[in-house]
C-alpha cells in the first residue's frame, strides 16, 4: 500500500516534520520564505496529496482545494487562516486546522518590544552612533508608563499584550465587538468603541483577524481621529491598515512611529514608500516565530496531520470548520472516537 503524501509549502521546524516523515512521504515546495509559490505550483503539488501543511500563510484558493482530490486536511502553521478558502474546504470535506495557542506569546512580546523600540528611538540611535554621532538631545524618547494603550482585537494575542502592558502601568482600553465586558474586566481592560479608542490612545496595537469587516479598518478618516504623536503597531494582517494613509500620517507627524510586522503585499515591494521613513520599524512577518514557538508550531501541525492520516481526528478546538464532522467520512471517525 503506498504511503500517504504530505505537502509542506515551506520547511517547518524539523522535529514535527520528522514525525510526519515516519508515516508519509513529505514534499517541501520551497526552501526559503522569499521564494514565492504560485497557485499553479500549489495545484500541481496537491493533486495526489493527502495533507497540506500551510507554512507562511500561502494563499490556498478554491482551485487548489478542488485539485486536491485526496486532500483530507489543511493544517495551518499558525493561528490566522484568512489565506485559506475555508468555504471551499468545507464543501469538499477537507478539514482546516490551526496551531491553536502556539504563537501568541511571541507575538505579544514582539509588540511590546516594538513599542519600547519606537518610544526610545532605538533604530535612530543605533544608526546615529554607527555614523560616529552622539546626538543625545535628539534621541530623548517617551515612556510607556501611564500611557493609554488601545488594543484592537482582544483575543488570545490581544489579551496577552494587555497582561504584559500592565507591568508598565499603562491604562488599557480595547475595541472588540465579540468580547464580553466581563472578560475585559477580568483582564483589567475597559471596552470602548473604535472611535473612542482612536481618540484616546497613545499607542494602538492591532490584533484582529482579516475579514470583510476589518479590511481597510484603519484609513485616513481613522488617522485623523487619533492623537498627534500616536504610535501604531500592526502584527496582525497588513490589509487591515491602509498603508498609503499610514505613510501620509507618518510624514505629517500625526503618527510618531509605526512598527509593522505585516504588509498588504508580502514580501512588500522594494519601492514601498514606508521604507524611506526613519520613524518606522519593519520586520518580515516573524512576530509569532521564535526558536521555541517554531518547534511548538511544527509539532502542532504534525500532530493534526498524523492523527488524520492514521484514521483519527485533530483536537476539536483546533478545527476551523467543524460542521463537516457531521458528514461522512468524518462522522464515522467521530463516532469511533467517542468513549463507550
């Protein structure tokens, strides 16, 4: 009997991949994250695949899913799954899973680090000293202490940022229409509407998923509402923020600094105007990736794929489209997994 085939879009940390290799043939499409994967390449790779490990948020369209006649699972190497056509996967009875809770601490640490770096002008000071200068007055920054932090999206990552920010004695407000007042209160966070958050925050950090409602959520009108000298961090999805409006706000001084881990286009174009500004800190969508989290993510994806290939199921809380568990063949697997 032939071994199952598992396609990885990019390499994951070797611990998890080696576990998958014990029971399946593994194909890695690209060895580096700067090597783009086209839709046609992915289609060709999944034609005879049993599982797809979606590493680095590769766009997985309806055409890709329809081409994968044997696909049983798309295991997302992270929390966000806006890159996957979940509706098409559900129609074709393909499970979609996420690496639940594996990457939110690193993202929160990354955000806090960006807040400090922007406030204290680390990038400017480093460049200045390397040029042989000693510009003390120019490098005087601001404190986090006592400032208002506005969090857009109070899920697992946003909640973790809130807990960490408490150590700096910041006042924390949040906008999230899906979070209860009780949960926010338990975190020591005050829920407000978006208008209020934009007007009152000294720092704004975004932790919402990319949806029809959140795409372009922060544009010119929203920047106009903000305090002069606000700092903005986006480690969620690039398309939530209008980059052109952000550029204008940075140039005019409305926004004192921005920390971006995500971009509307990834990798971003080399002529992106944001690259010309010295009050912007940029990282290549790595907020959730550390040596420790890479191993956890890899093992989480491997666990889901191995469970499915062995005739079982992933943990239910990791399944994005659980409705298909009511249909064959998943229904039979569910029944077998129930205790007697």
